[in-house]
C-alpha cells in the first residue's frame, strides 16, 4: 500500500510538471507563418500572418490593388487592431469598409489552418 501511495504521488508530480511545461505555448493558434488572400475594393489582397507562442505577432500585406495613399492608413491600422484583439472580430474602418474587410478576410484565410 505504501508503494501505491508513492507511485500515485509520483504520477501526480509528473502530471503537474507536464502541465506547467506546456504552458509556454499558450494561445489559440499553432506557431508558424501562414499566407491568405481576401478580396479588396480593387482586387485580391494577400497577407502573411506570423504566429508565435500561440498568438498572432505580425501581419504583412504582401499584395494589394487598393489606391496608394488612400489605403495606407487602413493597411496599417487593421493589422494592428487584429493583433491587439488576437481576433478578426474587429470593426471595419468607416469609409474603407471593403478594404478593411479584404484584409480581415485575408487574415481569416491565413489563420484557418493555424487554429488549435
């Protein structure tokens, strides 16, 4: 009976060590670099999404056909908002809804294979 208690305690300790060790990769995504595409106002938009430690850490707009200058603030802000929220459930920018939705859609396409 004493050996059984020791074995049980050892099993609990190993389980706790394993559980604590797995906490380093918290987040809802699998680490990696993912590409996706969505439809902007003037054509396809391609993005690259980087996931580190289970969280979206970077979003790069690789290609787009949106109006230079006018779309620049949207192309900068929407990825920042997605990273901040760790979700694509964000509001589009008024007056640039189609461009915003194109980026959001492209990120959704990229991370669909990154979900745990």
